[in-house]
C-alpha cells in the first residue's frame, strides 16, 4: 500500500508559477512510476506527466515547455513545477503512482489549483 499527500496548490494569477509536491509513504515498489493528473470542472481527468524511478519523463503534448515533473527518490517525493500558468490550467491536480507505468493504482486526494485571469 502507498499513501500519497499532495501539497502546493492555491490561487495564482495568469502568468504565475506554482510547485506541487506529492509525498509518498508505504511500499517503495508502489512508487516506481509516478505521475500527475488533473481534472477541471465538468471535464474528464487527464494526464499531465509521468516519471519513472530512473527519471524518464513523459508529458501531455499541450503542457510541454510549461510544466516540469521531477522526483527526489531519497525523499519519496514527486514535484510538478508549473510556469506561465493559464486560466485553463485551473483544476484539481492528483498524484498517481504504481509499480509500473501500466499499473498506476494509487491516488492522492488532490490539490486545487486556481489560475485567475
């Protein structure tokens, strides 16, 4: 089992930046693969980015260049640096982990990001 706690969300003006964190505890193998998803009001949850234990990253095409995913394996923590934020980035951001990219079974409770215009 893995427990995930997101933090760092909040209200920011368009063009600003935020850094989200996801702190994991529990099974080490359960965080081999980590990722961020987001869900805006009235929309389906969508992938933001993923990162493997070795640091290989993957991003949603629309977010490349503005968002950066990273992790600190010593701290069992994943980050999402979000720059040049837009109102369309407003959503609840969820941490998602699992033993592999094809088995991302653990979810955090989510953290709200609101970008004002």
